[in-house]
């Protein structure tokens, strides 16, 4: 097993343990399940997006874009869930799938467009 694989495995174990601790924390308190579903859905969506776009990890625009979308996601859903009495699991699943596809596409296109613009500007300055 290489060091990078061992590091990735340790990271997955740490993420799983944090998620389990979070689930236990929610279960011990009388917190509405809609907030637990938001937490779970957010972990899945952003875990998928970050994992899928791994090739862009070294680019600051990826992390800035991901952080910006994360804040928008949490604030928007926080406001929506604050107004709702009930939040059904299938709804969370549908929204999660749509978010995964949409966020991955938007972030990837934004990063590629930014990289292309940067490369073009650099080449035109060198001429």
C-alpha cells in the first residue's frame, strides 16, 4: 500500500468517524430530522463534488467556488427548512442528485473557463 493510498484510507476513516459522531450527536438531542437530512445531504453532495473534481484540487478557484457554493447552499436550505414543518426523505434525495450534477457541471465549466482565460492572457502578454 502506497503512502498516498494509506493517507486517503485514513482520511476516509476519519470522515466516517466524524459522520458517525455527528449522527450520534443528533440522535441524542431532540433535533428535528429535517436538519439531520440537510446535514447528511450536504455531506453527500459536497463529498461527491469534491471527490469528482479531484483533478482541480490544486487550483484556488476550485476551493473558492466550492466554499461560495457551500455557503449559498447552507443559507438557502437553512431559510427554506426554517419555514417548513416537514421535510420528506425522497425530496432530499431528488434535490441531492440534482445538486450533485449541477454543482459538478457548473464548477468544472467555471474552472475550465477561468484556466482558459488565464492561459490566453498569459500567452498574449508574452508575445
